[in-house]
C-alpha cells in the first residue's frame, strides 16, 4: 500500500467513515485510495467552506469527527472560516490538506503557500506528515487530538510524495479519549459556593447541554437556588418540550449585563466567562460584575455529565425533583404580517418530533430561542464563532449524520449567500433539510451596529454596503439552480402551508420568506 | 476627525478611490467615514472572495490599487485565496482588515483570531495599526509598499479603537514608487548572451507584457535570433491583432519540457525560471535543462520597458523591424458540435475592439491562447496562483476599472461555482461583462490528473469527487437569481447568435455553453 492507502485505512480503523471533500491534483492519490474503500462515504462540496462547515455539523450530531479533504493552502483558506466556527464549538475534525511533494516546495510553484501559518489560527493541532511511513502514526495522532478535551480541530498536511510512496507501516489506532473525574478542589469550591447563600449562576456549555446532564444541573439549581444559564453560543443543545428550559446569555451587551448584574459567583461547566462579542466605546468587555467570583468546575478532559452528578451528590440534589422541564406548548400558526417573529412561530409550531434546528438567522432569529422552549424536542445547533456562512453547510452535515431526522435551517439571507453552494450537495445527496430564508434583504445586524456607532442615518455609501435589495437575491432561482425545490412566500398563510408540506416530505426544500 | 476618517482621507489623498467591501461590526466606523466621502466608490461583494478577486481585476486594469474592506480574521480568510492569486500576479492591493478594539483581544471573544498569521502567507506586507495617530502613516506605508517592486499585496489591520479614536495627525502621502534602471552588470550579461550565438529564450512577465515593451522585446529577438516567451501565468498581457505574437510556457509539464528542451540561456525579464505546476513522480521540477544558464535582466524595482529599451540599444535592435506582429485573422464562426474549441472560436471571432478577456477556463480554454492571436486587440487577464474562484470576481473588478470596455469572461463551471456571488455585484453595478460558462459538468482537470496517477478508470468514490453532473448546476437560474440575464446554448449556431447579441448590448450577461 502507499501512504494514501495508509491514511484511508487509518481513518476507517478509527471509525471515521465520512469524508467531506474538495480535492485537487495534489490529492489524486488519496482520491484513488478512497476509490478502493467503498466503506468510506465521500461527500463532495463544490466550495471548501461547504466542506468544513458540513464536517462541523456532522460531528456535532454524530459525536465523532469526519475527515475533510482540502487542496493546498488556498483551498484550505476557503475552509478556514468554518474551521474557526468549529473550533469555537469544540467540534472534533480531521482536516487533510494536500500539499506539493516535499521536494517540490523549493520551486515556489504558483500554488505554494505556508499552510502551517494559515492553519494554525483556526486549528487546535497541526502536523505535517514527514513521509509515507509517518502517515498512519500522524493520522492516529490527529484523531487522538481531535477527540481529546472538549474536542479539537486538527489539520494534517499530506505532501503528495508521502501519499504516493509505498509503505509497510502497520495501521495505527488512536488513543481513546481519556475522561477525567472532576478535581476534589474544584468540586469543593463549587459546593461551598452553592451552599453559601450568595447569588450564583451555573454557566453550561459543551456536553453539559445534553438532556441528561441538563437534568442533573437543574436538580442542583433547584436544590441550591442557583441560576442555570447556557453560554451565548454552543455547539449543540438538547431542548424543547420535556427537556430542561435553559436560557442563553443574551448577545446584546446591555441585555447580558442586565441578566448577569447580580451575579456574585459564577460556576463554569465547560463554559467560559461571558464576554462582549464586540467592544463598544464605554462598555465593559466582561459581562459579569468585576468582583464576581469565578469557579471552574471542570477542565477540558473532564466528563461533564459525571462532574455534574458529583456536584449534585455533594449538594444533596441527587433526588431533587425538577420543575424546570419545558411543557409542550402549541404556539399556533402565525397570523397577520409575515415578519421574523411569524416565521419563528410557524417553525416552532410545525417542528416535527426529534428534529435538528440549525440556526444562522442572526438578527431575525434572535428571539427564536424563547419561542421554541415548548416545541417538539429537538437538537439546536448554532453559529459559534461569528464567521457567517456556516448555516447551509452545517445543516448539510447534520443531515448526513442523521438521515432519519428532519433538519430545519433558520438562515439569514446575507449570511446564506456566503456558502450557498451547499444546496447543491443537499440535492446531490438528497438530504432531508428544510431551509427557511429570512429574506430581509439587508445586513440587518450592521444597520443596528451602524446606529450604535452614533453615525446617524446611513448615507449613500453606507447604504451601498449594508443593503442587499438592489437587486434582491432570488433564493428560489438559486435553489433551483442547485437542484433543490423551493418556494417564495410573502404571507403568513402561505408560509404555514408551504412549511407544513415541506415538513411532511423527505428531501431538500427551501422556503424564501420575504419579511 | 477619527482614525477611520484619517484612513479614508489617506486613501483618497493617494489616489485610491475605489473600495471593494464586505464590512462587519468592527468596521462600522470606517463605513461611517466612507459615508462622509462620496468621492470614494464603494462596491459591495457579498462574499470576501468576491471582494479580493475584484480588487485584483481592478488593479490589473487600473494600474493602481483598490482598497478592500474585510471583517476580522474569518472574513479575511474568505478572501485569502484570491489574495494568493493577486500576490502571484504582483497586483498592488490594500486590504483593510478590521479587528476588535485592542483592549478587547484579551477576552478571546468568539471572532478573535490571529490575523497576522493568517495574512502573512498571502501578503507581501502586513502591519497592525497601533493607534488612531498611527493610521495615516501606516496607510501611507501600505500604499508605498503596494506600489513598490512588481506590485505587492498589503494587509493593514485596523483595530476598532484606532478607528473610533480622535486624531489630529496630518494626512500622509505615500512614497512614489522608485523605478530603477537596469544594472550595467545584468545588461552586459544579457547582451553577451544574446551575442554568443547560443540558443536563448527571453522570458517575459509583468509590465514587459504591455504592447510597447513587447515590441521592444520583439526587436531584440529578431535582431539576435533569441526566442520570446511569456510566463505560464501573468497578470496582464496586451495582445491580439497588430500586437506582438508571444506564446506562453505550456501548463503541461511534458509540453513545457519539449518547448524549452534546447534552451541554453534564459534571460528573465520580470519572470521566474519556469517550474512544474505540480510535482509528478519521475518528472523534473524545473522546466529548463539543468545546465541552462539563467540571467536575471531585471530586479523588482526596475522599469521593465526601459530595461528592454536599454537591451535593444545594447544589441543594436533599436530600429530593427518587427515581423512578429499578429495579423488580424477572421477565424469565422464555429460549425458542428458545440465543444470547448467551438466556444473559443466564437469568442475569438466576435470579440469587440479593445475588449478585456478574463480567463479561468482551466481545462476547456487551454488552447484558447493560440486561437485568439489574430482577434481584435485586447487585454488578457488570467488566474495566476492556481486558486480557483478568481474568474467572476476578476471580471467584475476589471469592469469597474474600465467602464467603457467590454469584459469577456471565459469561465470553467467547477471553478465558477466558488465565487458565483460576484454575479450579484455585476448586476448591482450594471457592469459590462459577458460571462461564458464552459459547462462540462466535471472537474475535467482532475479526471486528467487521476489518469496521470495511473489509478485506472475512476470508481464510485472517485466519480463522486470528480463529477458535477448529478445534479447539473443550472447557470441560467443562478445568474437570474443574482439579477443577471442569461441563456443556455447547446448548439454552435445558438452560441454564435446569443454571443453576438451579448457583445452588442451593455450590462452583465451570462451564457451557459453546454459542452
């Protein structure tokens, strides 16, 4: 076998059997190797932001990494924005980036670039494969790294000569992720805080937001009077009717400061101290009061659900009943004008059981979280790193991971235009995704931010940079171009009709809701 | 004024009056500053690869840089692939990348990333602005750098607090590009080589490929018996009927080796020694014979046309008549099957006077260069760094620079899907671009490369990564979605009709030629 075969076999041996790919010439030996392994599912994205965003959505739902296949520095560069989001979501990911043969780099051929420098800011782990003999060990190390801690984005640079050279190195197994127990000191500090009667917030993220862990956290909260909150952005939350009702830290600095103003103690479970998404003149960077005491209950390698169980034991909450479970509420179908709230109401009302909501609705969907507490139980995946263009790819990857579940994407129009090529992958793979475009035809978030700057009413140049209405992008034509059926709606009645029918059928469908 | 005003004024003071932009929150003060300066033309791209690719196309034709406006590390990351192409074309470019306020970086907010590490591989010059007082000096230094040497891609990182803080620093002027004379040693070496009777190739790139410089080079060639060639990829060539007929080094390693096999001496004028685009087992990296003597006539700061004049003087070619000028040839309209050659023939035949051809036709257009020697005089802009997705943006930028000239884009379908959002900018700005899609519905180049690997016939996984026919992307729907009129053609007669009419009208139009 050659190095490419060795890489393919190492991935499969370690249960990585999906590869989102956009290969180029330097990756042809790996493509040939994949061809010899039909058990590897290869999913083509016709832009690299699709590839990495889909790998993110896949891993969030599959709880294991996918591989990606990217072409040299510029190809990887196209995927960096969604690698950034994945890193912020702590998504495990194995990016395989083909490079020139090692002896060819000296010639500085046109596609040559410094892949390490490009990869490092958006990767938790980077390694260049030294030779064909090094392939399996390097790949196993990447897989070990990806599955360690909260989950890591890894980048493995594969020189073409390492791929095409013969090797007899045995296929390596990755080290299973070690899951450590919560430290006694941290447990004691958290227990004391919860027992001292001060105003305490337990801030959760990562695997602490799965339904069983949330129930444990809810018992602790009810027993001790602490408040539960989730981070502003999280890779995945299990929520909806019958599950723990948990709010997120608001995006707006003013609302977040208000929500956290009385916090004397902050217990972090897989979460970070909340900070402002952007700095604004005269506003603080951290969103908890300056003298708030922070207690890190967990470290990245800790088993978060176990840590919460230990804390529940310590505060005597093991059998505390939970009143925080969301009741199922039929919020009904919207009437009146078609606006963002109406779209959210329709989605919340018509959501099928066990769906996956992907959210890149940005400004339009900011209140959707509250409206859907009582909807059918679902997973909620959101943009985590602020790099827009994750929505359509993430929904694509989630649908690959969970073919039996409906994926519903709430997508802002401005962000959706970044990676609309993912619709083509949805059509090609016949994925069960309903995409709802909030077509406000502007960068609405920037209109708000422009106001915050105190610049008054936007003039000609500002309008030319914030508005998307001239021409209005036609999402129905776009979806059709990619092979996805679609409809445009301008009334609440039409939205409800089309959305009901889209929820009932299988396969990709797009609804452009003009709001 | 604040730092953002200072930046805007510094750009305008130095004759930079076009800004291709995709701003975010951290750039709102700069947007507000641009709003106060209507003389700055702001062109929105709804994806950053559009922004940087358009800035490249603009500068190639305007012979001066545009500014870009990009949002934080991930926003810039989306623009890196076309910054890479621009750097390989030696295009002058000023990328303004907004970042968090300097004191906010410590919080590692979700959008935070190491912009310097990301920017460095695809920039010739990177600087982080230190404060509002530093803005004008830093911007002037960026402009000086961009215009120096063969032309440079520069990245200027603008922290939000540097933008919003008041400053009274005077607006700075950039240093005018110094143009040096060819060194006497280099001139003597080249002169001796041209007079010693050995087999010599004069390899040109950059400004040596403008029509007057090419005429000088042609005189030298005719006087001395040397051969003229252009690099494989170049930012801009002035060519067509009445201009010097010059071949490029072939892309194929085998063809290039054959073309250069007898070369004993290589005189480089703004060019680099030709190397293989990719390494292949058993094939050399450099494309000239090992013992070929290389003479660098010019250094980056040299005035290339002047250097050629000096060389012409030295070899007594100042008044040598030129027989290498291309004659106007009417190649007629294609008949028979609609294939890539037929599309090229139709374009070559119907090209208006003084058009700008942008070429990202990859496999389909590889022979287009020979077919259009005798077409109406035109500028020829091509992909330079192998990072696909430059075509539609580059055509967009070229049309902004030259509103009175027809831009004709020869676009491969696979590459075109990368940055199709640029069509929307063409519609918004009503740019005079005819886009011709070579719709072969596959990554044809990779099918060739797969064969080169010796992997035999592609199997299921390989087909799933190399073919784009399931579903076939519908370019007419896509163009319409973006507000661009379009037509699909499947016969040579229809192509000729539609292309003739597209050439005669103003404004954007797309033709999907199914080949």
